[in-house]
C-alpha cells in the first residue's frame, strides 16, 4: 500500500462520494494507514558505507506537520449536529510519493546538524576533542563552512570562494529500514492546543484535540551521508570517519523531527540492527555501528569518560545536562533532603534532580535521613530524562556494589 496516496488522496474520497466525513469514515481511513504492515523484499537491504542507524525512542517521530491535511472547521460543524470534531488526522505528514514510505529530508538532517555548530560551539569542540581532534571556535567555523557551505546568515557577510558556497559533504534523505515488532511503521498521536478568544487566557482554556500521524517507536531509521576528509587552511585534518562519529553523537543528543522539545524524535544508536537477517553491517571495527556497544554508550556517544565495575555496568561522566539520558548511571552528591519527598542530588554544577523517597531503597523508607545525608556521594540511575527540565533519579535501581561509587 502506498501510504502517500492513502494519506493525501484516498483519505478524503468520501467527500466526493457523500459530501461529508463522519467519525466512522475517519476511523476507517486511520486504521487503513496505521494497521498497514511493511512488506519487505526477501533481498537484503545493504547499509551504505557512510550511514548511521538509529532506533526511534518513545513516543515516536514527527515530520511534515506543517502541511494542511484536515478539512476545514466550518465543514466539520456542518457535518456534525452535535458540533463535535470528527477524528480525522488534522496535520500533515511527509511521505515519499513513489514508495509511500515516511522519510526525513536530507535538508532537515543538514539543518539540524548545522544548528549545533552555530548554537553549541563549545560542545561540538568537546565532541571533536573526544575524537582526537582539538580545535578552537575559529577553526570550527571554518569546518562548518567546509561541511555545510555558504556562511550562515548570523555571520558577517564576507566574500566566499565558489567552492565554499556549496559545501563538500552531502546529506541524503533518511529512510526506515526496519519496522517495529508488529511490522508497522505508523501510529496515531494526539496534541491538544488551547485557544481562547481573550488573549489573556490563550493557552489556558478551550482545548482543541488534534489527531496526527507519527512514526512508531522501535522503527529503525538509516541516515545516509556522502562525506569527504576536510583539511583546513592551517593544515588541521578532520576525516570522514570523525565527522560520522560527531554526527552520531549530535543526533543522539538532539533528536530529530518536529516537537523534540516535547520528547519526540529521540534517537537511540541501533546496535541491534546487525542481528536482523535483512540487514548487513560491515565487519570493520572502525565503523561507528561497531562501537559503543553498551546501552549507556549507545544513548550517549559523547560521554567523555567511563568506568566499569565487575558487573559490567557503566558509570558515565557527562559535561552538560543535554548529555544526560535515561538509563545512564551517574555519580552525584546529595545537596538537600526534604522529609516525605526524597533527596536532591547534584549531577553537574547547577544541575540537580530528585531521588523520590520511593526510589531510595527496595524497602519502605519512612525517614530519608536514615539512608542519606547532605554531602554524601552516591551513584544514581537516570529513570526519566525525556521531558524538558525534568530528570528523575533512582538509587534502588543501582546494583548494590555501585551505590557508593
């Protein structure tokens, strides 16, 4: 089934036949899309030399929401005696017209990565240093121009050589290469913007539920590139493998697609795709897919230092809040205790999070101070980090031998 045709053409054919779309018709069309399974060829899908594979995390990935898809509100009101919105999908989605598969344009991948070079200079330099390439902000800007092309508008206008205006590297479209365990790619999501006639109350009342499509969690994406070695004017070399490793770290940290600030677009380095019979990964140890095999390493390739205990559990060291991912084990220091609630642990300067009283010990905790004290160093597990500004920690989920660091 070509999902592009189903979503953009066939979806509203009932309007031509009956002049209206009720909830039952919308539900039927929604089911046709989200219950469609991906029928793959028996031939293997080769992984390109310069590619990265990511498994989509919960709650999924959004792309192409800006396209108008729903019928107008006036038509909805005419169709419903009770003035209730039908359950049609109100926002657009990006499908390839030929294959019908959802995809992420290479331009979106390029724009996301370039934004990191512009907005997170120190962080990108730190990632490159981890890869063995030390450079300052001026050198990073030169690398940005080499990779992405013409200087970004935020920079002062300056004359550029013709070869600088294009960029030497190519960013190709990203495609799904593996569905979820049920063989599906797409699902339904809901958002609820709030609108009010009085601007003072806008965002606080009159919820308007909207249905939209998403790529489901556990679908595997392949992001493809055509990268070249770069030699800057001062002779500093950044090879293609280093760029690929840098891009992997940035994509894991930033996510991709729409609504990433609400948790969508989480990418997890898909080490497990090498076990799928329809995929093939080069047995080159230098390939990024053959590195960082533990769960904590896959979720944050930018970690600068790691230690292991005898149980092979990794304790990560991070530089910024953006690097903190669910599932990581981190060292911290108790900076405050609130009776009946739990303890606050400092993970980085200016970054603290709560260990709820229920997450301190496997036994029932009545008095937090009987277990923890201010200034005590502890090892914690990150049990939630996908909501902006919120990190939840656990001590009881840390293996016994690690709890004191």
